[in-house]
C-alpha cells in the first residue's frame, strides 16, 4: 500500500527522469536573494527610535512586537537583535511608513 507522500515522491522522481531525458519541461523561477541584514548597533537602534519614529522604548517595542526589555537590552548593548530582528529593523528604516500601512490593514480587517 502506497502512502500519499510516497506516491508524491515517486511522481517527483519520475518527473526528474523525464526531464533528464528531455521529455518534460519543468517550471522554474529565479529570485535575487538580498545579502544578510546589516547588524544594528545600540546607537543606530536608539537613533532610529528617537529621531525617525520619535517614540518611547515601550511604543517602539509594541511596533516591533517585542518586549520593552528587549529594546532596552539592545540600546544598552546587553543583547543584539537576531537576524530576523535585524532584517525587520532594516525594513522599517527604509520604509518607516510601513507601520501606518499595517495599522490601516488591521483597521480594515
């Protein structure tokens, strides 16, 4: 008895064999992947929060969906943002109005 997963694997392998023989075309797509996000220093994070967003640590934390203690730790140099947090900070630094768009989406449902 064949499982759904096993059958899908067999079909995929058959597709590869047909492709290698030149009997089948497979879909492909390419995407440029950006380099890793820059590491945000405590000074840069603090400057972004104070000068661009003009908000408290508590409000900035809410914007990023993290705890205020996390923002404090970043700004005091006790901790560094993770890779995903660095990417998020990069995105909001490029497009600060993204939070306005997110707020509108949540209001509209």
